[in-house]
C-alpha cells in the first residue's frame, strides 16, 4: 500500500514511524511536490503550524492538486494542524491571522482554543466506533471542535467533548496518535483506506 505523509512542515518523522509500526509493508512517500501525490492510497496530514503549512502548500504548488485529490476521495488522516486545513470553517482566532483552509470536513474549529496555560496536555480519549475504549490522547496547542456539521460524524471524545471526527474516509483528530506508542487508530485508518482501494 502506497501511503503519503505531507512533508512540508510539522511532525513528519513521527508519522512515518507510526505508519511503519502500524503496517511494516506500507510504502512511504514524503509528499513535497504535486508529483508525489501520484497513485497514493492514503495520506497523512501531520500536526505542526497550520499557517506555515498553508503557505508552503501554496509555494510548493500542492494546494490545488491536493484539493483535487481530496475531492476525488483520497483517504486522509489529519491530526491537529492537519485537521485545521481540512476544516470547512474556522472560528476566527482573536488577534492573529488564520490560514485559508482546503476544507473537506463539515466542521467548525477554533485554533489554539485550550488556552495558553494548558497549551499541551494528555487525556484519555474514547473511540467507541473503532472499538477503542481508551486511547492516550496527546494534545499540543490543539484546536477545539466547535460545531460538527451534518455531513461529518464524531468518532472521538475526551469526556463529553468531541476531539475527532470523520467524513467518509477523511478523518480528523485534534490530538496526536503519532506521538503515543499506541497504533490502533493508525491501523484502523489504514484498514479503512485499504478496503477502499481493493
Ligand atoms: N496550534 C497549531 C495551529 O494552529 C496546531 C498545533 C498542532 O498541530 N499541534 O496550526
């Protein structure tokens, strides 16, 4: 299976390690230019800084072809900054410019909404639809999911708050499974993507 990791900025090596651990047979591609998107069966959008990623997506010429690949149904797992880029709507951040988004998931998110004093924390996440009752959620200056639109489906909760969702094979998480040693979410996503390409 040919699996890409958007490699412009962010925690790219951690995603590569997580994917290899979840499926040692996967062929990994670091996506830095439009040609790297060819024949991908799944793509990971890493965490990092969404404003920088959006800028580099435009500079690299990836913005439009990546949008087209997403519209064509390329399965994607987006964490944190990646989810921001896939959100259909952003609630404005006070006093700071927000990036443009590619969209693709019917959700409104607000960047950096957990407050400065708690920029990073760990908390248990539940993903009942994936059969995962408890997952170590690593949240780093995470966006908050403010409203889930009707086309998207929540899949992850921390307490009563939605922290992950999917719209078909576009999955978005506000936390970072690649920063824990637990590969269940990565494996579940790869299995769903594989089922589509077979
Ligand atoms: N705060 C970052 C942003 O707005 C996201 C943080 C992350 O990806 N861990 O892009």
